[in-house]
């Protein structure tokens, strides 16, 4: 039975990746940080087959212990401070977790398996996936963006991800580790954190429909994003680690929509006009914006046979429907 260790198990992608790998017959271990992490109960309830191991991306020894204990075939490094706005408020912590955290996990693999140099062709046994991000493209140099597009990150998050990306490439080239980096464009689901704009919109639309909220305050509604479904994207992560040769891949839909398009569809699903309820508020505007992100995922399509199944409209409707069901249940329970 293949064994996977996932950091960021309590996040959106950790959930979908665990579900996917369990269905593929994997033994899945999730790294959990902190004392009495409240999200542990959610994991135990929703993913009872996932085993838990303690560790923190800020603590090298804990990662070594986790790797030694689990003896994984594959490590997926999904943990990060992943909310771009927060990275301006906590840039140093973002650098430590989102950037150096990847290095610590790679070191845990290298030191545990004794990978020494690419000349030894050791391959180090453990395959490694790094969750890179389209935010590394930032002030985009070309459109659409592919694996060869230069990076110009526009936030402390994007800068930290660029470091983690290059250290992954470097460990592949230096130590022969099967290390891959997935440059993923925005992907969403009903499990997306409520601080992210997609979920903020679908949650607000549901609450406004139920009379629980009056308006929705957003930052800039003009930027364009390439939004896909998280369940489709975790398949790509797995395909990268199953491929013969480690490499980096852009993963996205190749379609772009403005934030206001997302709002129009979400409110429209509930028979509401978004313009009656959405207001922009400067406090949510990023100090430096990423204007137009759109993926050229042709390499992943050609080499991994990956393509997304869920359309933009299906994604928005799935999220609105889930939030309407959740909020109706919560308001009925409190009535
Ligand atoms: P998420 O929901 O924000 O989850 C982040 C995870 O990181 C949580 O499980 C959190 O655990 C964990 N974490 C934070 N600090 C940690 C630390 N010091 N040690 C160990 N774990 C720590 O993120 P996501 O949306 O699933 O995304 C997964 C990864 O893909 C992230 O690296 C993200 O930056 C990247 N990515 C996401 C997208 C997207 O659109 N979703 C696009 C490109 C790249 P706690 O429960 O302990 O807080």
C-alpha cells in the first residue's frame, strides 16, 4: 500500500487530496500543528481514515520525526500562509512558513533518506510535491502564463512561493530527489476558507438570500482570475508524482473571469442582482494587484493527460448551493 504524508491536511486541498489518495488505495497521513488544533475534529469526522502525525513547518526536528515515523513514498507540501492579503500584514511569518517551510521539508527528506547529490542518482526514494502558485507570475510578463513565463511576484506571499519553487527545483537538480512543483492557478470549492474572495461572495449571496446579511464589501472587482475546481487540481498533483520524470507544471483552466463575473453568477443563481448588494471598500484592496492571470496548461495536458472536468459556472453554482444549504441549516438550528 503506497503511503502519503500531506502537510496542510486541514486546508481545502488537504481535504480533496486525502479523499483522492484514499480512493486510490493509499495510506494517508496528515501533518497537524499546534496543541488541540480545533480542525483536528473536522478531519476525524470527515476523513476518518486519515492518520495524524504532529509537526510544524517552522520546526525542522518535528518534520524529520514525521518523515521517520511515517516513512512515506510521497510527500505533498500544501501547508502555507496562503491568504495573500495576510502576507502583507505578516510578511516575515509568511516567508518562514510559505517559503522556508518547503526547504525544511526537503531537508527532512534529504537527511532522512541520505540523498547526497544528483550524481548518485539516488532519487532519495521519497517523491515530493510543492504547492506553487500563479501568484508568482504577479505583474505578468506574458499572457497566458506557462512554465517558462518569468516570475514577478507582487506580494510577500508570491515572493515566498517563488523561493519555495526554486528550492524545490534546486533539490531536484542537486540531490536527484523526485521533486515536482505544481504552479496552480486559483482553485475553489465549498471547502475554500471564507476569507478568500470566491467563498466570501458565495457565502454572502446565500446569507443575503436568507435575510441574514444586507450587503457584501469587496476590494477591487475588476481583476481577472483563472478559477478552477480544487477536486480537479488535486488529481494533477498526484499525476505529477506518478510521472516517470520529475518536472514543473502549470495547472489551470485557460479561462479567465473578473471578480464581478463571479459575483454576477453567484447572486444570479439565487435570483438576485449582484449590483444591488455588492459595495467596494478600499480596506480590501491589495497594495499591489495581479491583473490578469490565465493558465497555459498545455504541458500538463500533453505529458500528464490532465484536464479539468468542472466548468466555471458549475463551480460557482456548487459553492452557492453548498453555502445556501449550510446557512439554512445553521439558521434553522438557531431559530
Ligand atoms: P489553506 O486552505 O489555506 O490551508 C493551509 C494549510 O496550511 C492549513 O492546513 C494550515 O493548517 C497549514 N499550515 C499553516 N501554517 C502551518 C505550519 N506552520 N505548519 C504546518 N501547517 C501549517 O490552503 P489551500 O487552499 O488548501 O492551498 C493549499 C496550498 O496550495 C497552499 O500552499 C496554497 O498557498 C497553495 N495554492 C493554493 C491555491 C488555491 O487557489 N487554493 C492556488 C495556488 C497555490 P492549520 O489548520 O494548522 O492552520
